[in-house]
């Protein structure tokens, strides 16, 4: 059994590792103000007025972050993105520490961190405030602790792992997938003996305790997240979803990092001490392909496999058998960041974003929201609406954020948590309706008219572009009566 290095980093290597993490943070903050709010960010800001222990589609952690950012600097999209940038910087540093725990020396530590920094998906989630950003941090911390436990560190680290898992579950329930992977890895390998100790079970109990406020919220609200998960599975199942899941791993790894990730997975699988990680990852991937999980769900595992790949490459350099020098590897990673950056960061003009939508449609979802509010305000100047009823929480969030200064009434929507926040008053008519088509208008209104469609100056074909704008002058039934029929979770 190979002995893992556990000595701390020397001062120079530690400073260089911090420098790589800091560089990632600086890059993310330099582009933080470009384009505009993302659909989800608008939703999070709207949710800060409805603080609770849970929401239809997520636990409360990311909403708390949005509340903190909006309290410090109201209306600042840059402040909203500061903590996500710091979070991914921390993930990069953790990748270096994981490399050391995997047996890596100075070069492997820096290149392991650099590989994670060069992965397009980590940069993409670091640019926006999202539940995924913090989910990746929690997963990475758990994997770091798991590596230490597998390598024989103090078993009381299970308690720390449980605490991190508990807070992770207050951010996103996907942590359960990681715990499934870790459990499967242990049960299917010789490391199952680690479960005999009391410490993993004390860690699980602590995780459950920390998570319990959100669980109680679920009970009090009839488990809406289960309905939400069913909707997600219905929309992401089948062969096409499985092919997309696999194909997305290539750009997520900026293409050039696929070889070290594969090398790292293979080496982890062959390592008796660490095999549980690779086996658990394989079980998780199989589960994702069956249930239609999204491609980014497995991304945090790359914070182990990329470092492990660099550990093997370092050994080849020391043996004189490597094809490429450390300098060449570093140059390739920097080139990959530059080449792939338009897919993951707002570095091109808004009008060019559509060229990269096929790989990352999320950048397109940061364009056009203020224009949307302006369009609706123009309609409102004519009709004097009582509410703006929208098909998505993004549209509703845009109206609530940018609408007051334009004289717009509050938004209402049946989408996710907006539906749980309740209907407008029964006298909230006329209604400006966004995103609903003729069949719905005929069912809901006795008299209505189509007045235009949502556009944006950059011409980006995002989810909102081209959706209809209509005015419902008279509703067939009052809001309080029709509201239970309007909920849709996705």
C-alpha cells in the first residue's frame, strides 16, 4: 500500500497555491459586472423578501447569501457575485490540498490546482450566484475530508464531514447524491470496515440535525420538493439526456483536461486505499444515466481526479518517462482557459453570445432583463395594469427588481416559489401577461389582446426571446379562485 504524503506544504508552494486561487477570484470579479443578472439571480433577490427555511426548488442557503449581498449593496450584481468568486477560489486551493493528500509534490500540487482552475465548468459556476456554486464547495470539502479518512487520518473527521454535509443540505439536496456515492464506494470495497466505527454514524446524525429545519419546512408544506424533483426527472430522462450528460463532460473539462481526469480516475480505481472514491463515482454516474441527472452533478469529483492525474504525471516526470514537461502542461492549461472562456465567461460582446449558447445557454440568460421591464412598462403606460403575470420566475424577478422605478405593479407567477407566495388581489386587473399563449388566454380571460413579444437588442435567442406579451382586460374567475390551478414546478 502506497504511503501518502501528509507533511504540510512548504511556504513557497503554499503561497503559489494561494496565488492561483486568488488569480481565479480576480478573473471572476473582473467580469462580474458584464451583461446583467441571471434569471436565477433575479429569483434569489426576489426571495430575499420571503425568507424561509425552504423553497419549492431549493433549501435556503443561497437565498441567505443573496440577502446578505443585497443588504450590503442593494441592486449590485457585482456584490451578488463576490462570494461565488471567492467560493471557486477556495475550491481551487482545496484541489491543491487534495493533491498533497494524494501524494503529490510541489509541481503536482500547483498543477492539480491549476487544472481545476482551467476547467470551464468551475469558472462558469463561479461567475454567477447559484446553488451549484456552493454545492461544489461543499462537495469538494467533503471529498477532501473523505480522502483524509481513507488515508488513515483521525476517524473523528467523520463528524466534520457530517457537519459540512448538513450545511450542504441547507444549500442543495444534491449532497445526497455525493453521500450515496461515498456510501456505495465504501460498501463495494474493502474500506467498508470504516463503517464499523461510531464516528461515521455520529457524523450522519449531526448532518441530519443541521438539515432538520429544512426538513421540517418540507413536512409543513407537504414536501413540494418531491414534486419538483419528479418534474426535473420527467424533463431530463431518456437516451438524449444520457448522451448529453456524457458529452457535456468534454467542455466542462475544457477538452484538454480529459486525459488527466481519466488518468486520475484510473489511478484512483487501482489504489486500494482510495478505490472507494472511483467506485462510488462510477455508481453515481450510473445512477445519473438512469434517472436523467444533469451533467454538472458529478463535476466536484474532478477536484480529486484531476489532482490524482497530476500526481501520476509528476511521477512520470521524475522517472523521465513523460511526453510533456510541466511547463508545457501549464501552458496548455492557460491556452485552454483562453480558448474556452467565451463558452463560460462574459468576455465577448453581447451580440456574439448566441454563438456559444449550445454549450452554455446560461450566459444568454443574463441578457435582456432590463429591456424586458422597459417593454412591459411601455404597455403599462397604456393599460394601467394591476399585476404582471409571468410564465417564469425570471420574468417575475425582473419585473420586481426593475419595475418599481418604471411604475410597474408587483409581479405574480405560478412558477416554483412565486406560486407559494400567493396570488395578487382579486381586483388586480387589467393583467399584463408574459409568456402565455393563446389557448391559455382564451381559458383565463373573457377579453384579451396580444400586444407584442419579448425581445432584446442583442438578438440573443434565450428562453424569453420571442415569448408573447398580452393584456388580459377581464378575467373569467378571480385570482383567489384560479390560483391553485396555476402552479408549475420546473
